C-alpha cells in the first residue's frame, strides 16, 4: 500500500511537508528576525524618549538654579523681606493694598527652624486670586503657602464691602550640626 498513493494522499502529504517546512523555517530563521525587529523598535522608542528628556535638561537646570538661589539665603529676615517685597510690588501694580504689616513667628528646636509669616491684602477677587497663584508659583522654593482665607468687611463710611485675603506662609530650615 505504500507504493500506491492516490493523488489526494500525495497532495495532503506535500501540504503537511510544506507546513513542517514553514514551521521549521520560522523557528530557525524568521523568529530571531522578528525578535530582533521588536527589540530594535523598543530601543528606538527609548532613544526617542531620551532625546525628549535631553531637551528638558536646560529647564531642569534653571529650576535647580532657582532652588539653590532661594535656599542659599538662610536668613529668616531675608525670607520675610523677599515675601513682603513680592507682595507689595504686586499690590502696587494691581490696585491692591497691603493692610497688615507681616507678622513673623518662629519656632526653633535642635534640628528644625520654622518661620511663619502672615500677610493681609485688600483688593478685587480676581487680583487676590492672581496674587495667591503668583506667590505659589514664583516663590515656591522660598516659602510654602499653608493657609489662604478670603473674607469681607463692611466699610461703614463708604457703605460697601471690601474683600480681603489673609495668606499664611511657612519656611522650614533644617539646622546643620557642626562636627568637631
């Protein structure tokens, strides 16, 4: 019976051999090629990501310079003066009024010094919100805003309500211990 194969059996046999040939060719030749192509794609994506991050380096260096500049002056009076100057300058240019001289309270222990400053400013809502936003973004390395309170007071002479904001900031400074 082995010598008398029908046409149908020969075609099926050839199809099976062809499929085995394709499977073997894929395993020995093409699978490595597809794997290498996949690795190349991943590495190109990583390379593109690194190129994009490399473009961000100048901005990161600038932020680090701002950070170092803000913390290079560890004098608590300098922090209060810089915050007062920033808020006063904003008030002068935006029709606002600083109504309360900043109060400064400090807490010290062996490892930490915490300085709290309180500012009260009178003005329009949009201007006061802009002040808080600019204070958060431009002075973020100098001090953190820990409290913002909006309130109104009635001015009996003018017979109108005035809007105020009280902003409380804190600065933390870790004391450096001297080694003898």
